[in-house]
């Protein structure tokens, strides 16, 4: 039995034996990492095939690979998105692959591009929590994905707030409102926010908003129906629409009553 054969047998029986071999060849390296993938940390210059074998088994082992090729980086982040944090100099493609696996990977990218930020929030809306001062485009993409992204935005734009509110009235609970004009804007987007702010607004303000909104010939059917079904608003809604509603609003009302 040659020395190599003896070493291979020893490695097979105990992969840590490779630490005693000064310059193990690829066969020895592969034998070791196939038995125990963490052994790669004890191999000074692991071959590419050995790197692949180790990272396939455990993506986090990329931490022990010095200057991994893009191919190895991508293999790692596809296996586990957060292994990105162990890659010192990820390529652009690696970053995109990580984000494509999980939007949260954005937290491990220094100064991510706008494109990456958008990709991240489209993948996972709450990844916006890891983006410092996201611009309006990123905010909008996040809240379009899910309204609750608004609660992770420190300085949301009015447009992103409106989109969040249009998706769910609950979004208003995560929005600071400083003036009546802003309240009016939000009420025109979703009348159901009154469920959460009714005690904070006057009847005059509500009437003003409704008169202006209901007279619109392009009013949405959903808005009229939401208004009619809003229990917290104790007024004669049918009479209100007849008095102030546009032709379209009145038609929606008639169709709604006939459908009941």
C-alpha cells in the first residue's frame, strides 16, 4: 500500500487526518469534505471542486474560503441567502442572486443600488426595514407588495401612505397625521379609516370630504359601498348620496340596494 493509499484510508476513517498532510491532493481533499464538509477550514488551498462540495453541503462554509469565485458565491447564497454576510467581496450577480432568494439579504449589502432595493422589497416587503432612507420609488414598491410595509418606513412619503391606506384602513394606525388637509386626503382614499380616527375628526370635516368625494363622476364603486356599510358613521347615507352624489354615485347606490 502506497503512502497516498494509506493517507486516503486514514482520511476516510478520520477526515481530520488531513490536517497532518502538508499538501493534500484533490482526491484527499474531496474524500475529507465528503465525510465532513467543515474540514474545508483546515485545507489551505482547496480545489474548486472541493469548494463546491463543501458549500453544497453547508453554504455557510464559504466563510472559510478565501476569495471565492463568483460561481462558489452564487452556489452559497442560493443554498442560504444569509450566507452572503460571510462573503467579503460579493459580485453584483451574487448580490442579486441573494436578494432573489430573500429580500432580507439587502442588509448584508453595502450601499445597495436602487435596483437592488426595489428587487428586495418586491421579494419581501418588510425588507425595507433594512434600507436606510428609502426613496419614494422603493417605498411605493414595498407598500404595493403589502400595506404593512408602511410601519417600517421612518419617513414615508404622502404617496406611499396613500397607497398603504388604499389597501387597508389599518395602515392609518402606523401613520402620524399632523393636519386636517392630510386627514382629508386620506379619507378620500379610504373612508374606512374613520374606524380608527373617528374620535379625532369633526362631523364638519367628514361632511366636507364626503360631499367633495361623492360628487365625483369617476368615484369608485368600492368607495360608495364602503361608505354605505360604515357602521361608525351614523347618518342617513342614502339621503346623503341623493343630495350630494354624482350620477355615478347614485347609480352605484341603486344597484347596491337592488342587490340586497
